[in-house]
């Protein structure tokens, strides 16, 4: 997605930003003055950089579950899940998550990244893995770890996927199709029904990363597959508890045979310490809230709609669902960093994406809506964005947000 000059140019831009106090990364969060807000090194701002979509990280019930587990079970298992790291709280979480997702079995891991790395044990020499070009870095790393041949199909392009599946079949390889349910950077939904149909027709395994849709999408919150009516066509779901669940850790969900294979051969999980008991307890409490309180999803959808309605007024295209993720084009790295700093000083904490995480010359600013936000928060975000994006080109993609000083 970027040429070799991208990383070097990004580092140079970051060094310039550091000298002017506009370095965006590793900023210290020093407190939460209110729901949907944080102190960034003393500056009170709207937190639009968080993936805590349902606002559960600060929910008193989730906090107390973690605190109680810490008091009763301690801070760590100090061992892998195979030996000493499977405690009753882990077993309960895995059982209830499997029931929630309508899957026979669940594997837990310490992070969502680690859960995706564990998938490498499914990518054997007899496989051809065909992955969407916009998959998360953790999935890319899983591809590199496994011995399977892999190809990337154009983002959300079933016609290209079909051609690559035909090629894999012609080579005598068993195909695996890999995509996200809702994509982490743009927020758009995968065309899962078409992808699932193609995978099924070629006898392929379908793996979907639901990090940004499980918990918030679908009538029951089971994610993009439920929302689009094709969840039973998905062979393996991966996800994280660090987004909608407001906790930490990751998971894989699928058939008993597949999950057992990953438990015993998935090096990323097998050779790492388990989720700390307080983290597992927090995730379990959050799961029960997601399962029993659909109104939280309704609040999020209403606030996301409000943001998308406001952005549409200045020329942005609406997405194909009320995505809590909004990505703003921000020009080159210097422009993006300058705009990020202006937004922060105006009270909005956004997340910058620079090359190589974005194409060279096409840096992005990502805003995330959460159920902890208020309508006043959304209106202030719109006010700030409206001041930074005065014009829109004819394609409906915003122009560079603000001129960067020389």
C-alpha cells in the first residue's frame, strides 16, 4: 500500500512534530473526567480514539468484576493455558462466549493479536489462503507464520476472490478465505454473503475477524455474520475483548475439532501465559451485559447515525451501516499530524494513521463513536471537523483537512 519512501518520510514527519510538541503517539492519559472523555496530559478532551464502543471499560459492573477477581484469584495465572492457566473463570468465559456466538467451542488468548497469530496453525502446506487486502496487521502476520501459499484479493471484490479461488483449486490446494467483518480502518462491512457463497462453492474454510462488529452488530450482537444472515457459513470467528467488551484478551470460535487443533498446535497461545483472571472476569461480565442489554447497541447506533448525518452535510458519503468508525482523509504525514494537533487543542482526541499503515501521501484520521458519548460530544466533533474540512471534492471524499504551515 506504500512505497519504500513511506516509512522514512513518516519518521521525518514525526521528528518534526516532536520538535513542535505535536507528536501524537504514546501520549499519557491521566484520567477520565467524565463518560466519553479523557485527560491527555492534563488537557480535557472528547475521547474519539477509543474502540470501547459500548462504553463498558468504565462500567462499574465490569470494573467491580475485575476487582473482585483480583482480590480472590490474584493478578496473574503465571502460566500457559495448557498447564496452569485454565482457571474456572476462563472456562466460564469460554462456555458462555461459545453459547453467545452459537459455536461449539472457544479458545481464549491474552490479546486479540495473539488470537489471530494462533490461526497460523490452520495454514498448512496443503492450503491456499486468500485474504482481503485490508485485513489487520495481526492477520497478515499469521499468513507469514504459516507455510501455506497466500494471495490477497482486492478489497471487498468477490470477482477477484473468485478468480483466485479457481487458481487455488487448479493447483490442488484447499482454500481458506480470510476477511474482517467490519474493517478496522474504514469501518465498512465486508460483503460476507458473496464471500461466504464463493468459499462454500470451492469447499473452502471461511475465517472472519469480528473485532469491530461482534458485540455491536446484529440483532443479538453476534456481529456482521448475524447482521447479514450468513453467520453459519463462517467456519472460524476471531475477535478481541478490547473493543466492544471494554476488557482485554482475544478468542477464536468454531467447531470442536478446529478449536482443539488450535489449542494444541497454536504456538502463539500455547506458549503464552493465559489472560489474567481480572481481565477474564471483566470480559465475562461485559459479555453478559452485551447479551442481556441490547439498548447499549441502540445508543451507539443512534450516536453513530448522528455523526454520519452531520458529515453527510459537508459532503461525506454515508457508509453501508451505522459504523462507529469514521475515517477522514488527511493528506500527507505533515498535514495529518498538524490536523491531529489542531483537533486535540480544539478538544477532540483522534487517532492518526500514517504510512505504511496508510498509503503514501494519503494519511488518515480515525474517529470512533462510543455509547459513552453524548449528543453534545458528537455535535462538538462535527463542529471541529466542519471547521477543518471546508471543502469537498466531486467524489465525495473530503479534501485535505487544513493547510499545513511551511
